[in-house]
């Protein structure tokens, strides 16, 4: 395995971990009675 392929795999693993963390944060916010001040921090400003 060359460095380019290794870097791609590391990026994929980092992306997966970021998604897991975002999902956990969303669940925590839901458990916090859908706190509007917190929930807006995990969405983009111009999202639909």
C-alpha cells in the first residue's frame, strides 16, 4: 500500500469518526429537550 492509498483510507476513517461524533451530539441535543441554542450549532446557516 502506498502513501496515497493510506492517506485516502485515513481520510475515510476520519470522516466516519466525524459523522459518529455529530450523530452523538445531535442525540445529546434531542435529550436536552431539543435546545434551540445548541441545535443551530450543528447545521449550516443556509441549509434547507
